[in-house]
């Protein structure tokens, strides 16, 4: 019985660590949706490109890892801004379905471009972090780092949004976009900055995922659906809701996987999600 | 300071504003009046840059600002309030105003300076400036004050005030009108005021412009406008006698 409890505890702790990375994944998407009111369906593909950026920086150009990671964040931040300027901006006033379709188109475009440019073979940066043993539990150091960075990223984002003028403007523009110019604010500039920030958060997620997963052009499909589900369950655009939902989801996956089989963890989490859509379609903290 | 000429705005087949021309002198309070749909709000939207004119020029301080983006016009020194207040409800009262103080000036001031300016403006309109004061606690009069404070915080030379009195009781109305007069007097801000409550407007404005179907049909001092047969016919109607009395009381 003693051993059983330790393994369960290990599953719970691993779930918490997984929750951190899910929360970070959700943060960028929620920021963009909350402020610009557009869902980047291609969000996980930006992460995929960020992972390739780290790989190319470190393994092809031979840069030190830290520089490759910074490069990864920067590349995705720029991609976020470009996505806004050239894809989102022209459809800002369009129907939501058109916005979804156009970013959905970008998803397949990015996958195809990645396949063309990088090939379909799996790549990895060749760094495997050890397992950490705490008592009788084994925890992934990569996940622990991811959890801590995700936590720091979220606290940083919170401070930025509440303590700086730019952050205040970002919160304000999410409430009333049309009135901002009267206060001397150029809305497109704020949207571009928000998109670059959202991209930067996706890039940060890419840096953490590249430590744990092999890279291939379709890897976005591994993280994309679960990121959307976390966001929707937390209430799209609601950053705190997304944060809570990430940890709930992660526990379903981790503990569910412990009791049954690892794949079952995902099945249970998705069933829970579908159930939630009947029970609280507006999300945990959603208001409508 | 503001000179509008040949200003026209066409929406599809509907001409909302047609060839209007008027001047606003520095330091005056100009009433912009007329029936619903006569083009007052469109005129405000054109001056503040929310809409680009189909034709015509808007010269402010000697430069043509017609068609500039609204944020650039705000930096030039034109602010506006809305008929229905549009505060950022999830920001504090102070943050609402400080945001305008910061971004509203072309040279963004330092953080402390913007907050100090926001506090000063809040004091002017009698709203609490403590960081914990929430927008949710404000009633109709408070929301209108906040709307005004936010416009003033951008440091305007010209204020476009849109129906600031709707939804207020009589003492609140008089207070609000006095506040506009004080803003002009103490800060030297020129004001164009769109308002339906003539009894209050006519007490404060120096001059009126009357719009009907997108055209200027009369212009002049309150007593001239109040006795203008055309204005009485299209706008004042049975209220004409009351308005004339207000204007007469003011003279004495």
C-alpha cells in the first residue's frame, strides 16, 4: 500500500509539472484572444517553428544553447507580429468564422512549409535532462524547469499587464477597442505588440518543449488541441481561468494515466472536456 | 482655432453632413444643436478622426487635420466625450484617466507625471483619485464626469462634448454645465458642445450653430438663434418660448 501511494503522489506531482507547461501554452493564446478577439488556430504551429529555430540555432549553427533558446523566442515573437500584420489585420472586421478559417489556412501552410524546409524526419537537440529522484519518486527535470519557467512567465505577464502603461493599454483595448484612438493610442501598434508578446510566449513554450520532445512538422497537432481545450475550459481570453484549467487538465491526464494507461489519461481528459462543454460552455471563469 | 469648410460625409447614398462650414474661435463655447439625425455626431466623428470626410477640410491651429487617424488628432489637442459614457470598467477610475494622460500627449510623460496629472483632473471634476476607486461604484453623473476627466487628461485645446447631460437630474445638469464653463475659464479650453437640453445649453454657450439634415441652417448668439423662425420651426418648436426666456434671463 505504501508503494502505491508514492506512485500516486508521483503522478500528482508530475501532473502539476505538466500543468505548468499547459498553462504557459494557454497563456499566449489567451492573451491574443482576450485582446484582439481572434483565435490563432495556427498557434501550435508557431511553437513548432520555434522548436525548429532552437534546433537550427543549437545544432546547425552551433550556437550555445542559451542563445539558441533566445533565438527561438525571438523568431516566434516576430512570426506573431507578422501573422497579425499580414493575416489578421486584413480580416479584423470580418466574421469570426472567416478569421478562424484564415488562421486555419495558416496552420496547414506552416506545416507544409516546415515539411518542405526541414523534412519529415524527427529531429532533436540531443540534450536529455536526467530524472530527479525525490524520496522514492522520479520527476522529470525537463518538466520541473518547464514548470518553473512557465510560472515565472505567468507572473511576469501579470506584472507587465498590471504595472505598466503598455499593459494597462492592453487591458483597456480588450474592453473597448474603438475608443482607444481618442486617448492617443494607435490600436494597431498595441495589437502588434500583443501579437509579438503572444508569439514570444509561444516561443518560450517551444524552448521548454524542445527539451522533452522530438521535432517534426506535425508536432503542433500534439499540443494544439489540448491548448485550445485548456483555453476554452478556462473561458477563452480569461488568463486566470486558463491557468486553473491547465492544472485540472494535467491532473486528469497524469492521474488518469496512472490508474489506467497513459493514453487513457488523454481520453478521460477529453471526455471531461466534452462534459464541461455541456455543463459550463462558457468555461470555468467565463462570464457568458 | 478650428475652421471647417465644405465638409461632407456620404454613407452609401445618404449624405449625413453636407457642405458645412463654420469657425470656432479660441476660448469660446460653441453650441452645436439640431434635431436627431441632423449630423451633429457625424460632425464630431469627422473632427475627432473616427470617420474620414468624403470631402472638405478641417483646419485646426492652421493645419489640415481632415482624415488623419484619430490618435494623431488626439495628440494635436482635440478630445471628445461620448453621449453614452464608455469607461474601461475593469480598470480603476485613476487608471482610466492616467491611461489617457499618458497616451494622449504626443510626448508620453513619465509615469509619475501622468498619474499626478490624472489626479489633478479627477479633482477638477470631483471624482475620487484613490487607486482603489472602481468604475462600478459610479452612477450616471459620475460616469459622465469620468468621461470628461478622461478627455481632459489628454490635455486638449479643443473639447468636443457630446450630450453631457442626458440622464442627469436638474441639479446635476446645472453642475455639469457649470463645470464646462469652469473648464473654459480656468484652463482656457475651447469647447464645442452638442446638447439637447436647451434650457441648460443656452445658459452657457457664447454662440450656436444649428444643423438640420446635415446642413447649417442658422448660426449666431443664443438670443439670435432662439428667435430665428427657421430654428423654431425645425427644432425648438413649442419649447421656443422657454428657451427665449432662458436667454433673456441670462442677459440680465
